[in-house]
C-alpha cells in the first residue's frame, strides 16, 4: 500500500496516523477532547533507532565510531525515522501496521515496524527493529506531546494536567542535558529528565474534571519534559539518553528489539 494518512476509530475514540510524516500519531481524540498537541513537529513521533540525545552525535558500533548528523547541536537527537516516510503495510478498522526501512545516515540496513491498535479506552503502540545483515545497537521510544490543557466541545479550556509517577531514581542531568551516569533521588520539576522505573513505566496524567490517562510500558526508562507552556511529554523508551554509548541494546538478524507502550484512559 502507498503512503497515506490513516484514521482508526473505536467507540468514541479516534486516532490519526500520519505514515508519510515520520510515522507519527498526529491526533488522538476521546469524545471531543484532542489529547495531543497539533502541528508539524508534535503529535507523538517514534524515536528510533535511538532515543533522546547522542553526545556529539557519536556512538561506538563494535570497533567503529559512527557519526550522526548534529540536528540538535552539539548533539544528535531522537533518531532518524521521525524524518522519513513510512510505508503502510496493513489497515483494519482499529489497527494499522506501518514500516520504515533504515537508510543513511544510519549505517546499517534494517526495518522498523510499528503496530497501532485502538480500543474504546486504550491505544497500544508496538515497535520492533530488525537487522537485515549485521548486528547493531539501537533504541526504541515514543515522544508524545500531550496538551497541557484540554478544550471541550464548547471551547471551554480545562485546568492544567497533573502528572503522577513514582520513579526509583532520576538520572542526574549534566550541563549538556545528558545523564552524567549518577543516579539521584527524584527531584521536583520542571523536568527535561530521565527516570528509572524498574517495574515498568507507569505515569498517570490527569486533566481535572475531564480525563485520566495512564502511560505504561514494560520498559524501565521514561523521559519527562514539561518545560513548555503548551504541552507535557512522557516518553517511554528502552534505554536512557545517550544509551547507544552507555547502555547499548544489540539488534541481531536473529533477535530484534521490540517495545510496547499502552495509553489507557477514563473520563472524569
């Protein structure tokens, strides 16, 4: 199938998948409430084959040092797949499967597959990275921009979202915005920080009087970014920022890397 925008529906929930625009979730409505910030850079984009920043854009790949473009100088940020066109493999009423082939500047051939599944009260995103020829380090993550406030059908804007999560630790952030390698007790926000949740990511966002949404994942890393006035980001991922260097996960032709995040909600 060709590149196209996809709309999935289930009950009063509707999700838009923009495959040609980085494989991102461009919208998620529950009743009349749009949960994701709208705009070219926003929605929820996949972070693959790495998450967050790579220091100076360089990572060790076996015995070779690889250089990625510095798209957030002095670092490389958020992978390459969000900038490419994904291919639509399959669409049903409430599920879509899209794929992306890793190409330059990423040095290894591979395929990324993302499955988007919508129910009346949840959205599940599953992503896998497969190696074609040789092994390579990789990460998987998602970068949703949740609206800080939600506007109802009548245009009335509700209260600011409240975040609730109980991480085991916070990665100490250096002046370069990368983890220093030290784990510290969680500190109050505002955040642009990575947290460890060894029992799995579990973060609740509550828009008072409107909606509660839980972001969960079996993976133990989550970046929380709430320094902008318009949105907050809760980013489950398979490793910390700069993880290609500090906590590499190897993808081999026999062993892909796979991750899932589920967002479940209820109206208040």
